C-alpha cells in the first residue's frame, strides 16, 4: 500500500514538473517574433503604394496612392518605407514615383512648410514674409493661399524749411494722407496665424501672424530699402491679375511699370481725405 502511494506521488510530481516546463516553453515561444517557414523573423509596417506614375512636385490626392499593412523581415531595407502617419493627402512629392512603388517618408513634404512653398515658386522668385499687426488681422479671413494682394505705402507731403514738399511716412495728418501703390497682384502662398497658446517653445512659435508671398528680386530690394522707415499697408488685390497685366508693362527686371497717374511719384497731389476750406452751410434739416 505504501509502495503504491509513493508511485502515485511520483506521478503527480512528474506531471507538475512537465507542466511547469511546458508553461516556460510556451511563454518563451510567444515572446519571439512571428517566424515564417525558413526561420526569418518578420514584423508589420504601414506603407503607401503609388497607384500610378507620380511626378516630382506633384500634390498627392487620395486617388494617387493606397495605404497597406505588410509583413517584412526584421531589420530589412523595407523598413525605410514605414509611415509614421497615414494622412498624406495634399502632401507634396520631392521625387518622382513609379506605379506600384512604395512612397518613402523622405519623399514627402509637409503642406505649409517653407520647403513645400519653395517647390511651387516661379523661376527667379523668392518667399517673402510680411508680419501682420493685430489691426490687420482681417487679412487672415479675407485672403487665402493662391489669391493675390497689393502692397501700398501710406504717406503724406510736408513742406520743409525751404518750402519744398517732403514725403513723410506714415502720414503726419489725416487730412494729408495718401496711398502709393508699390506692388500689385502679388501671389499669396501661405497665411500663418500667431501662436498664442504658449505650448511651444518661445523660439518656435509665431508671436505675430504672418503672410508669405511670392516676390521677385527687385521687389524684395524695394521693400528692404523701405523697411523700418515707412508705413506699409497690405490689401486684397483690387482687380484680377489678368486685367492688371493688360494695363501695365513689365520691365526687364519683372517689376511692374504703372501707366497714367500711378507712374509718377507721388501718385497724386490730392489727399485721400478732402475738406472744404469754407464752412459747410446747413440750409435745412430733414427728419
């Protein structure tokens, strides 16, 4: 009887040992990456596959690519195509991609970035940033990327000690205020609102709203020569660029040469606000 009890106890102990060993084996196997036949460890990545041939500098649309999840060898070269985020519609391509090829993250340019904007500049043009004062925030809602704007100089004429007119900017009085058109129908590439959240570091956030426009070399030189000395005002363009081009000439530098009264400096001797020299006489009040 005692012998039989010892046998049963031995069987129980053997079963426990086998169970523990089996549990350790199962856990060690589940911790390893999935192994395909042939013994190659694999992992899953998310990729974008071009549905057709895509040119460099093109803007991605949802019909241009397909997002797929695929299994690749761990540490393989395919890992370079793994996307950290899958919403790439409206991103730009800095390289051409052939149909059925993977779109590498290094080929993608984020919308609104300086690199993105530079990709669509006309030859010889540059990006120019205008800081927008709080009083001019109406531009943020009335101008959109792709539209055009005009740049004006606010000034007045003031007689100096010799009795000659001098140009003063900003205007020294409301009654003498004038506007001089400097640049007309300049293409707006981006509008960036001021970051007032305080979440970003002081060096990275925009303390003022900004308007980024496309200008040529001569136009930049004109604005830089006036910078800090005069009052510049921005307006949404007052007329379509097609009409503007037909009414003006372009010189060999690409700077507009206005015709008529706009060709002279100043534009006109007439102030914006005109006041009669004699008092206004009221003959009758109507209710």
